[in-house]
C-alpha cells in the first residue's frame, strides 16, 4: 500500500491487510508442512526483506559500477540495496502474467554482477531455465522470496534454486519486523548480527499486540497494554530529546510501511518477539488457511465482469501472499473498494524508471489489486470482502 493510498483509508477496514496475532495460530497441527525458506541449510533472521537483499548482494560480491538485473515489475524497496553498493540497477522485462522474459534476461546477463528473480504473490517462477542461464554466464542468482516464504517448484524448495534467497517473514507472520537471508549453497559466516536495542525489542512486541487488538483479537490484551503503552511513549520521548532526526528511528522503515533503505539495520537481527512467533506458529495451519482463503476468493470472483485472477489456478505446492486480481478498469474499482473498507495491496507502485522498460510491468502495477488471503482472516471478514467485491464489480446487493 503506497503513501497516497494511506491518506484515503476508511475509518475502519473490513479485515486486516496482514496477519494479526491470535491464539489459534499456536495450536499444533499434524500433517506434512510445505517447504520453507527458513529450512535452508544457512539462514540469518534480519529485520526486513530489503535488508536480506542488501546482505545477499554483499555476499555475492557486487561492486561499485556493477550491473544488478532486477525485474521491471518490482517494489520500490528492491532497488536501493543495489544503489547503496554503488551498483547500477538494470531492469529486465516480464510477461503479461509476471513470468520472467527469458529472451530479454539472456540478452542482459553477460557481464552482470547479479540477477534478482521474484516469485510474485507466492506463485513460483519457472526456475530451471533461469538457473541454466545464470550458470552459463557465471552470474549469481538471488531468489527473491518476499512473497513466497513457503512452497516448492521443480522438486526444490523455493529459495534453493538461487545462490542466495531473501524472504520477508512479516508478510506471513503477525510480527512487527522480520526478514531472512538464506542459502542452500553458501555459508553465511560473514553475516554477523546484533540486537537493535531494548527499545526496538519492546516496540516489536508492543506493536504486534496492538495491531491484534485494533482488529478485534486478544481483547484482554487491550487492558494489559494500556500501562506499557504510556510507559513506552514516555521512554521514547525522553530518549529522542536532543537527538538529530537520523538517530530518532527506533524501527526500520519496512515495519512502518515505508520504502526507505537505512544501512544501519544491515547488522541488526530480527526482534526476539518476532523470532518467537516464527518458532511457535503452526506452519501447517498457516499454509492450509492461506490456500483455503485464496480458493474461496477465486470462486467468489468467478464470472464477475471486468476482472479475473492473475493466474488460472493455484499450484499445488504454492502458498499465496495475497490474491492478485487483474482488473480491466482498476482506478474506479480501487477507489470504491477502498471506500468500502477492503484492504488492498498494489505491488510495483510507484513504478519510476522501470515504467519505460516494460509495458507488461506497467500494466501489472496498474491493474493488479492484491486482496488479503492470510491465515488470520475470519469467516466473517472473508464474507465481508466477498460481498463488497460482488457489490462493486457486479452491482449485486451485499
């Protein structure tokens, strides 16, 4: 969600955009679990996916003046890690369904320092030919799993195809912060992390609980939070007195929906509370609920005019981040859905220089509206989203 969208937020959302903390998330479930980036041989838990990208590019040996190949359909937070190293971001094209344009990638690979490939919305790219191209030209591959913490493709877990993988755990867990750099092929001994401090640790725990209360979960926690909230606010007002603005930041920009890239967070580990959520949450339940909610939305939009799912079907071994809905006339639909309280993601905005590099990327950034399908959606919240969709897209009374 971009800054301009935040200014148009309704007084109350029909559902949380991202997962929120609730007791059922910790109930153990039996059965096989989807492969996870966190299970790769080497991993380090950092504060965000963009920090993981920065650390991976460093590990790949990207130097000033080098070329880092980035998909034209990308988040604004994916470019600054390369620029921070003095490298140049070069955008390669994607298809109408966001698949990598292999011909364009092959033409740009010679002499490149690194290539980044994104599994959009949790749907795996076809990695075998990409891996072959990278090996042919000796270019290291960074697998961007920000949208795909879970899943596999071609018999390998997502993240295992690349030399390194970068993931965003806070897109899948109800945590305030969280990212991961991982590798199935290289050691990460050079990635040494330390705590970001007691104030950050306290804020990470408090904000996760506060967001849950804001969306009607853990109501008893609202009473317990009142006193700590006042104490935390007073402590922070005292702490930042006289400090320059650059030193007043207690949390990374990613945790507050910003796109900034602050290198001071490169050596900071994820908060203890966020790491505990990773360890205690039921992965089986998370994957099952996300897939179930995705399929419910897929059924709900079937036959609605002026829209369709970006992908015809959800692959068996994929766990979605959001439900990508491709809309013919997106702006009025977006405005009306927002006004109705439906939370939405518009990945790839703002486009910037990549808008001229790829018409498909520009089209996807404009036309794809991401609907929440996360594990914390209640049946009532999902029904409210479906009702609003039908009312707006088909004129059906809610």
